[in-house]
C-alpha cells in the first residue's frame, strides 16, 4: 500500500463516520459537567488534556502500538493477551460495555468492508465472546500498512475529538471553542505518540482516580445524554 492510500485508510479509521457509535459516549465527562468540575472551555481543556496525557496516552496508546506490532508479527497470543488486559483495565461497567460494544461493531465492519486482506484479523477476533475496540482497530491499521506513529496520533485524535464533541453538547460550548480545544490538543499528539511508542509495558498506567469515579457515578446520573 502506498503512502497516499495508507493516509486515506487512516482517515477512514479515525473518522467520526466510522459506524461504532463513539459519539454516544462521554467517558465520564457528562458527570464531570453535572458535578461542576467542568464549567467552561478552560475546564474542558484541563479535563480532556489531563486524561490524554495521564491515561489514554500512557496506557491505551502504547497498548495499541504493541498490538499493531503483534498483528504484524502474527503473534495472536500477544494480541489476545493485550485484549484481555485492556478489558480488565476498564474502571466501570459502562466503560467495559463501551469498548465491548465498539469492538463488536468494528468486528462486524470487518465483514461488511468486503476486504479479503482483513480476513486474518476476523479469524482471530470472531471467536471471542467480546473484544476490545483497540484490538480490532489495531488489527485493521496493521493490515492496511499504516505506520505505528501515524496510527497512534490518529487514534488519540479520534478520542480527543469525541471528547470535545461531548463537551460541546454537555457544557455546552460553541463551535469556535471546540476548534480551539482541538487545535491545542492536536499540538500535543505527536509528542504523546512518541512517548507511547517508547514506553515499556512496566511503565504503562491509567491511574486516574477522578476519571474512574466520574465514570462510576455517571451510571446512576439522573438525567444524561450519553451512554457512559
């Protein structure tokens, strides 16, 4: 696959149009707004930026990169080990259900794309009772020949964009505020991707207690727009 086609495929994977339902989740951000932790643009920037640096960038991103390498090496045992680690890392029932639902939807898309090159990925993930979203995403990215650094940047961008879109609805914020947030977050992604690719597994961490509490409390939030 040439670089231009790989870029097009990467944009497809990172697109909000990817039919996995990411837009229905806020990952605790809605509760942070309800509780007053996030009140404005600055509060949203702190919340999303801290999660990006201390949780998504230090656990989800390096795990995704390691899974891509395992897919390329045809090391399916390692792919499944990391899949189980990711599922076990979800701090609340909603977060676990979120990644399982998105993983299920992306696994179904493997067949719907009618790309014979993705058949080896489907053979690994189809037998699983549930599969984490990063596991299927990394398999597609690796099979399509996307460079690891570019893949991690795009994955982080997709996560950050979804969080910003949730903030636009829940705070609420204006469209210009959303673009300012995305511009600031986007500047940090190359450095975060560099760090994720070099981070040894012993240093991976998603220890963010406030995030875990927000996700758990969202489960009993009286009125809400999002599923997590």
